[in-house]
C-alpha cells in the first residue's frame, strides 16, 4: 500500500512517498520536488559487527545521468566511482545522522540515495538528506531521532528555501541546515562576506522549515512505519571500570596535560597507561572491556576539567589561539607557496597558475559539461599524525576538507577578466592536531598572494568547539584533536574582515540553541581577526610580479566577427600560431583573446599574428598591402591576411594608367590608403598616398623643390604602414619584375614629373 505526505515549504511542495519502490529495504522513501525524484533506502544488519571499534555506517549517494536524460561522456558509458559532488552529498547525509545513533550500536548500516529524475533547475542533495531521515524513521532500525534538512539562499536580502541553481549563483549566502525539532545538528555554508547576523537569520529560517519536514516525516511514519527493534546500549562492567580508574586516574589526568608534556609525549604516556591497565586482565574479553573503560575514563576526565575546572588540556584560555608562524615563498620553483603552522598543525600550501586549457571540466547532472578555474586539493598523509598507512588517492574526508577550503576562498577570487589564470592550490598537511582544514584556508590565501593572485581580500579560518552538559557549556576557540574528539561540536568559520565566506558545523547533540551559536560566531570572529592580523604581518597584499616560472598572459580584443578568421577552418590558423610561437591561446566569445607565454618575444609574435588576422580597416589610414589579383578595372590588394580591398585603376597613380599591369603585378607590395568602407567592401587609393608623399617632399625642399619620384615601401611584414624616417622617403621598388628604363614606356612617352614636365 502506498502512503504519501505533501509538505509545503513556502509555496514549494516536497512530497514523501513510501510503499511503491524498494519494498524489501528496511526503510524506503521516494522524495519528489518539482521534476526531481530521489529514492532513499536504509538497511541495517541484525547482528553487531565483530570487533567494531566505531559505528560501521556507510552512506552512498548516486546521481544517475539517465535522470537528466543523458548518456555518460567518455569511453565508459556507465557510472564509475563516486564523483566529488556525490561524495560531498554523502557526507552531508552522514554528518547529522551518525552522531545521533544510539551509543554502542555496532550493526553494519547502509543508507543509499539514488537520483532517479533530475529537475534541471534544482539541486537534489537536500532531498536525499530528507529521504535518508524518512527511511530511517519508517524502518525498524533503532534510530529514534527525526531530522529535517533544507537549503536556504539569501537572494536580494530575503531567504529562499530550496533555491534554484540560478538563485544559488546570485545569492550572498548559500546554506544547508539540518536539525531536529529541538535544535540544529549540522550547517554547511558558502557566502560572499555575509555578516554573523545574516548567517544566524538564515539558520533560524532554515530550522523553521526543518520543523515542517520533521512533522511530515512523523506523520508518514505513523501511517506506514515499522516497530523499532529492541536495542539496549551495552552496560559497562563496573568492576573492570573501577579497577582501571583506581590504577590510572591520577596519572592519566597528568598525562593528558599537553601543556606540560606536549602532544607526542602525552600520547605516549597515555598509551603506556592503557597497556598497564589492560595487563590487569587475562581474558581477551576483559581486555576489550578494559580498553572501552579506559577510553570512557579519559573522556570523563576531559569533560570534568572543561566544565568544572574550566581548563583545557593545554591550559589555554577558552578564546586563546595557539602560537602561529608563517612563511611565504618557501619553495623556489613553485609559482606561490606558504607554510602555515598553528600549534601542532602545519599546512604546506602551493599555488600553480595555468591557462584556460587547465580548467577542470565537470560533467554534472544539471549541465552536460561545465568547468572551474579554481581547484583546491587537500592531502592528509599518515605521517602527519605519526602513523603508517596507505596513500592511494583522496578519501571522503580529504575531498570534504578540500571542498570546504575551496568554498571559503572562492568569494575573494578575482574575476576572469582581471586575472585570466586557472589556479590549482594544493594543501599538504605535514602535522595535524586539530583544524587542518582551516590551516588550509589560511595557507591557500598566503600562497595565492605569494603567487600574485589578485584576491579581493585575505581570508582566515578558525575551528570552534563546544562541550555541553545540561545548562553548563564551554565554547572553545582553535580546538585541538582531543577537544574535537571528546567535545560536542566542531564549528569551522572562515572569512575576511568584512564577513563570512565559509562555514561548517557538526554537532553531536541534538539541542544546540541559536543563542549558543550566536556566542560561538562572535568568538569565532574575534579569532578570525586575530589570525588575519598575523597573516598580514607577513604579506598583506598580492605580489606585484608573478613568479618567473609562471606563464605570462597578454590580452588582445578583436571584433567578434573576426573570431572565426583567427581560429581558421578546423582550427588551422590558431594551431599555426601556437605551433610557430610556442604559446597557448584562449579565445572567448566576446572577442577577448588571452595569449599565454613564458617569454615576451613569443607573446609579441603571437599578438602580431592575431592583430594581422583580425585587423579592421579604418578610413583615412595607410597600410602596406600586397597585390593578390589583377583585373581590367583595378587590383585587389590584401592589407591584412584574408582582408582585400579594391584599388581601382583610377586610384593607382596620379597619372593616367592605361592598363593595370603597366604599374602593378601580383605579389607587389605597395602603400595604399583606405578611402571608404562600403559594407564588406574596402575602397583603396595608391594615388592619395603618392600625392601626400609628393607634397611633403615639395614642402621640405622649398617652393621649387624639384622632382618627387613615385614612392613605395617594401616590407616582409604587412599591416599599417610606418611613417617614413627623414625627409627623403625610400625608393619605389616593385617585386618580381624588372621595369627596365623608366624613361621609355613605349606609346606613353616619358614619365611626367610632379610639375608635368617631360623628363
């Protein structure tokens, strides 16, 4: 039997339906919004996974291309590994759900979201999040919270729920909010220097929309939900806990003091104490229980010191940031580099500049193909935490951290017209003890300024934490690893001095109020401004000069109707230019052409070739042209490659010309002046040029200045003619024939001088 619920989100209706698809799944829901359809399922094994040290939850999200009526591009005509976008959406689903499963639940669980139909205007990611929540609510899986999720965009100062792609593009703030009826659980945002109050307003608006979705899911679950499985969280063996606590509590409290011991020594002391505690027991079962009790004791000590003693493990004040050191230009051959160290977290970040050919091409569900000119990649090698591990490409966490950092710096990137480079930024985390993604944001901005990227303003990032029990809570600035692990919130905020550009919040408890978030944002702003000050002490503006190893970009603009000529048939002309000059050339639809070259001479040569092809004749200007065809009524002269004008027989000479070939042959190079443009036709005159040269020469030699010979210039490079140097212009010369004795021209008789006298 099919059951469905319609949820009105400010005039935009979200429909949840169950009982039609995937009936063997433990929970299955179809989410419909406009023309988008997402199927979400939830399944969980009934037996715990043996030896599981963490909750084995897997989230998979797939955007099938058939949903948009397309066939995958490339050689493989089926979907392969998850794309970055799919991974990021899977993380959006995972982050609010995972911490709300009951403590100790260790049955393998999988949530799958499949996009079956894609509205070209709307993003299906939040639909998949609501589908996952509804599938869990309908299933027998012991998940007792109901979540709602919405995307909100601030468009023209007003919040818009479930915005279109165009509305997202034009918004000052684009935020995803997930929460229970009691409070916020997860926030993910990109912004264009939004204020803290604007962010809070969007979160409050989004939470109200979440409450409507939660009510709808509960109504659907009341109609078609299954009874929940019985699950009792495992009860700790109090005898073993007491034995462990008695043996190590005082020494463990001391070992956790990272101000006294430092992270590496502290971890070594803790490991030694755990080994000592496990040695108290003989059976493997008791040792496993002792390990769990040891970790529980460690967490209790942390939370007691934080909430009761009001002290952090490293004894910093709650709003204190660890020591920061910054270096830029640390690598000689990279285009830009920075080493950002904050406490025991260190990021080596490099920037590489490339051409438009280097842009990342993306095939997405809403567009057949798009591209982006900024790519930020985050790497987390195992040695950064003193461990051994495989390095086989980025995992989901690395993709997520890189996307957060990229989103945080995108708002300050220069427009392509002002800085037409493709940029790849790579962050290698060399040490890690908390907040490496925010170290990446700081390092990325520093390395880009070192590379000469004309950013609009510097951006810094800070990670905030929260420890909360009942009405007691502590908000922490610049959290370290233990504070992230044992705390209740990881709240990352990035921005400029003017406002927020990126935000990500994950909460492990379902009742964080907006007031606590307001306090956390205010404390985060204080920390962000402090870090920006430290960065600006080292480098405050982008370098004026690019690295000598970076390609140079030279820009020229041509008429749009000339683009086809510059490209040539099948790209023949543009390939000829790049092959002969060693440059790369990007052509834009508006006529802007960017030439990328390592040296100026190559660029100059390429620019000249483009200018020659795309040049437009101007009335009154003189050009050096080549005779390409002779006709009875005149000659056709090529003044630019591919551009001919008509030199009528009456405009060839100041004297009467009986036949064109008496004066010109194919291949001759002559000076001509543009008399008029008539549509696509160009009217030329050689007579006007000869007259101007005669008058100039006559004026230079007095009133009776003597003869003025017919004057032309021969050159290997055609184009607009240079002004002759000195009073005496160069002699007339015509290629490919010998004119013989100029004094005898058959029937014409001797040539006339300027005054008409025979010579």
